[in-house]
């Protein structure tokens, strides 16, 4: 997609330095991908907070199961 945007030079320069890219297109692509990944992580964190993981076995029971498995 071809887009015309106005982005402050310093912001673009910082992204290019941090992403180790030579051109603006690559820097913007990396910045957008990182933003999307960060938002997905935030959503996942919120989902886990709303419905935390629950284990049916205690840590000791899991250790015992692992020991049985690896001693066979």
C-alpha cells in the first residue's frame, strides 16, 4: 500500500536507529509490527487476568508424575 504521511524526522530517525534499518519503509514496517505484537500481548495479559490458569494437580503431584515418567 502506498501512503503519504507526515511523521516527525526525529521519530523516524529514532526508529531507524533502534531497528537498524537503512530506509524509512523498513523502519515503519518494523514499528507497526512491533506495535501490533505489543497490543496482542496486552490483550493476552488482560485475558489471563480475567480468567487465570488453574491447575488440577499440585506441584508435588506433577513432580511425582515426572519422576515416574523418567524412571521408566
